């Protein structure tokens, strides 16, 4: 079965950190690029970060640059989104996409 599954979301206080994981199965993860997206209630989905299959080429959206980092471990078929210095405006459902396959998402809530 082709799928990706996100984990690592939760509720944190402003300034806190979380690391999201995206585990792929049913296809060759190392052959495809992957990306993280988020969608807050009532807002459109945003591309947060993306990383190439190999070579390390990365994209980070300006609104999280300097706070979020995207990485991947192809040996584990897993991608990551390290989120530091979280802000209330980062509250959203975060989803990963790899090779056109989308996960269900994981909720991130930043509040005091």
C-alpha cells in the first residue's frame, strides 16, 4: 500500500519546538522529492518546505525561514520538519507529500 504517515504534532507554548516525521511506505522514497504543507482553519494550504530526492536542495518558505528546517533520511524512508521558536500563527494541520502521495496530516497547536 502506497502511503505516507505523519507524526509528531501536538500542543506547545510559543517559543517551543516540535519535530514532525513523515514515514513513507509502498514506494521508493529515495527517488522522489518531498514537501511539508500546512493549512490553518479558514485559510488556504501553504507550502512550508521542500527537499529534493538527493543532493540536499531545499526550499523554505519565507514565513518560517530561520525557524524551520527540512531534512530526510532515505535509509529510513522518512522525512522531517524541525520547528523551532514556534508562534501562534504556526497553528495548523501539517501534511507531508512525497512523490504525489499525501498523508492525513498532524495537528500543531501553539498557544499559551
